[in-house]
């Protein structure tokens, strides 16, 4: 009997092709929205069957594989540099309960990536004062985050540059510290790291001394 859908093997192959193309798009352009990258990749490949579209975990796995195969030492050096910047940023904002989030934390960062922090404070003016005292000019905008599956809110977003690295800072009220916002690509709480957690992660990533 014939069915009006691709057989499983064809669907799996299409998912791998779309995931690989999305990973290439993310790596080349710096696009961090996995779903948008997936949709662009599928359109370029002429694949429109929903069953042939990879989920975000498959795209992240494809991105990690792409970086392993083609990034090599360059990717490792870039990630190490960005994590070093992140450590300094976490120290700089220490009084505002900073947490590292995003690609620099999960290891998929590249030369396009910003260091993304969440600050938990009931005194956002204090953050602005801290930047001003150090002569750091920033741009202000807003970012919408999902607090749970039913609710989202906009929060203040500050962006500034340190040398050639962008620092992306979202200001959240202190009472949200115990519950991470949901990741934009899935319904799970965002991965977050304190300075101590990042330092442990960095130490574990360093090659063993010979």
C-alpha cells in the first residue's frame, strides 16, 4: 500500500540535510535563531514537508558537528576568547547577580557571537551608573522573554562593545532569579551560569597539561 508521505528513511535523510544546511547558515551568518535558520535552509533545499524538518536539538547537534569538522582549533580559540571576556563581564557586574546565557555558555559560539548576560536587579539605574562611571557607552532597547509557556514580558536590553566583542545585557527583576526564562527555541528553562560555574566549565575544557 502506498502512503501519501515520505517513507521514514527519506524523511530522516531530509532532516539531516536541512539540519546540516541550517548549521552552515548559522556558522556563516551568525544567525542564532535556529528555527529561522531551519526554515531558510528548508526553503533553499525545496523541502516543505513538516516531517522532514529537524528540531532544534538536531540543528544544534549538526552545528556542533560542523564546528568540530571545520572549526578545529580556530573555534576552540574563539570560544576560549569569548569565555574570557564573559568572565570579566561577570566580575564587572558582580553586584547585580549576573548569569551567562547563550552560545558562549553552551559552546556553539563563533566569531559572530555576542557575550549574553542576564542581570537580576531591582536597581537598573545602578547598572547604567556603573557603565557611565567606566565611560562605557551603550545602546538601549528591549527584549521579550518567555517566563513560562503562557506568559512573556519585555525587559530592558543594553548592548555595548569591549574591543571587538559585543556584550548583550538583559535586565530582569531580582524576584525572577530563581526561575530561568524559557529558551526561545524550546520550552525548557535557559541554561545559565554564574562566574564560579563558568570557571569550572573553562577549567574542564582546557586540555590536560602534558
